[in-house]
């Protein structure tokens, strides 16, 4: 995906606050840590925005196979999740750079 604004419904999650208001979040990625799944999401995709918030959500299963998400507020856990996310993102970015370089070499 070249443009972050090209998100489809698979990359959007709708969450409800305590008052029942819904808000859309864009899924930046997921992280598996200690046999738990976490989503890294943002409410704004504009990198120039001062209002961009990044939130880490922990996925929990319910009795009827639904999934709930809870905001992670433990600083140590947040640090671990963000570090893993950044490593994964850098790995993907490095792979894309390598692919682009290989494509350029093949074009010559």
C-alpha cells in the first residue's frame, strides 16, 4: 500500500466509548506479545497533524467468539508493544526498499 489514505474496511475498526459514541480508528499494525494480540491504531492518518493519537489495544475474546479491545495503559507493556511494532515496521520498510532496488536493477 503506497498511500496511507487508501485504507479499506479491513484496516478500520470502530470502537465505542463509555457513552456509546462511535469512533473510527485506522489499524497501523498488530503485534503478538506473550501469547496476546495487540493492535496499534490511530484516529488520524495525516502525518502533518498535531492531533494524531496512536493507541495500543489489547484483543480479548468473549464467551460467544466475539472480540473486545481494551486500551493498554501499562507503560512497560506499551513500551514493549511499540518497540516490537517499530521493529516490524522497519523490517517491512527495509523489505520494500530492497524490493524497489531489485525492481530498479531489473528495469536496467
